[in-house]
């Protein structure tokens, strides 16, 4: 147990869910426009900003809310159920402040400080795949690379992206991955790089960086952040939130959005079924559709309960200033992957039994279903290597080198 004096845990129900309810109609009506634009529209962006969801894991000393992490997942589920793309962006953009809060203080000042153009309102995109190379130079590095799947990047003023470090001659001799913070002025968004069948409105476009200079303090070493031990060295040892290990914190955001999208599919199925007349009478009395609905709703609800319960379990360690043990980190990632898979399958089950009404664009079900099936393709939702690695660890072996708990 930590010898530091811990702050009390962040309070639950700080008004975020109420704010989401206030803008629900705006987000719902704007969802098709997000798809058409290929990114979250200004209307939905303003609605998201008004809820405060992206500031929930941001530190209080930089204008954030430092909320309970389980409430953050609840918020992501609710937004995604209303507007898939907005919910996805809320999750994967909203989770990034958690890591930056553990980075060099100079970087935090650059992003959220008084001299930053948007100050505490600055948003941060990713992705974390090591698509770039850092070549050392005086005072830092020269950075080049290309990254895909950068959700919400056009709404953001910074990105944190994955990279390897090379020698001065540009040779890669070490495959240790780092995260690098880069301002929007140093990268180019490739506008034609996100032509997809689902989650169109997330704007998850490619980024390219060419010969950008990166000061040393913008490079984030991952070992302590991944483990959950970085908080004391970062000056946040009295804040339980920052003892959360990175991988299941990020995975939780992806899972919450995925499960929320599936919830939206089930809810939309209910709406189009309520008054629909089928060949043999009211669809709402059809035993096959009722059976499919009941099972799907139960699967989605169980997925939600599981991911929230797991975050609560982990946060109990954080409240005591303790490192979340490896066995629990692995178990939570195991459960997150299973929850996403279960929810996406549930969404698929009601879409398949929705009849001809389900394929009409105006009904919205086909769009939400496409989003649910696209969401399951995110690497954090890829269950098989996670489950295999959990099994290896469970029997006392090393997990796969490609799976980080």
C-alpha cells in the first residue's frame, strides 16, 4: 500500500449523464450527417464538448474533471447508443488525457496550459501503433511516419502516436515502442483515407509526419504508464485515477463505445418494430422477433455490467495507491474483448431478424448495425490473442509478446 495520502475517490454521478440526456436529441438527429461528412460534424462536436465527457479523465489542475473512471465508461456507452461516431470519438479521444496527465509537465503545459490556444479545451487524438521512427538530433528527434485509424483527428489539436527510436544513422536496433505527442501543425491528415462501411462519421483518417522536430519531453516512455506505477513520479501520487494501468483503460474506452453502439442497434430495432405490421400480424408480437430481442438485450446489458464492474474492481486498488495486479489486468482485457464480441453478436442477431424494414436507410437500423460490425474490427476487440494470452498467464506461462496487459 502506498504511504502517500490519497485523495478520496472521484465522486460518481457528477452530472455528465444528465448533460448527455440534454443533448441526446441533437446527437441522434445529427448521426446521419456525421456519416455523410465523414467525421463528427460541428453540431455533434459542440454537443460533445457541452457534456464534458472528453475532460473526464483530464487532471483538475489543467481544467479537467478527474472523474470516476467507471462513470467515464458509462458516459461513452450512453453517447454511443445515441450516435455511434460521436460515442466512438468520446471514448478514444476522451481516454487520451489519462496518459498525458502522466507525461512530462512541460508537455501538459503545452497542451492544456495558459499559453495553449484552447487551454483546457484542447483535444488529443491517436493512434498508438508504432508507425513512425524517431531519429536522434540535438535536443530531441527528427520524426517521420504514417499512421492509420486516427479517430476524430480533425477535431483535435494534438495527437499522441506510436513510434520506435532509431540510431543516429536511422537504423532500428530496438523494438521498444514509445508514444510521441505532436501538435496539429506538424502533421497532415489524408482526407481520402477513410472510405469504409461503418463508423464513417469517426473520421479515422491517416496522418503523415515528415521531418518534424520533437523535443525530448514530448516522448512518453510506456513501462510505468502501462503498469500503473507512473503517478508518483508524475506528481500525481495522491490521485487514484492515475494509478489505472493504460492498456485496459484504453481498452475500456473502445469496449464501452462498441457495447454502446450495440445498445443503439437493439434500441433502434425496438423503435422500428413497435408499430410495424409484418406478414403474419404485428411484428411486436412475433415470437421469433421477441425471442431474438430478449436474448440480445440481455447480452448487451450483461456486457455493460461486466465492463463497469471490472473498472470498479481495478479502481479499488487505485484508491489504496496500489498497483493493479497483472492477473486482474489480464482478466479485465479478457472480459473486455468478450463483452465487445458478445454485444456485436447481439446487434447482428436482431438485425438479421428485422425483415425488410431493417435495410431501409431512413430507419437507421442498417447504419447502426454497420457501425457495430465495424467497431468489432478494432485491435482491442480482437479476442483470440487476448484470450490465448490470458490462458498462458493463467497457467504460469508468458503471454504472447504482441499482447500487453
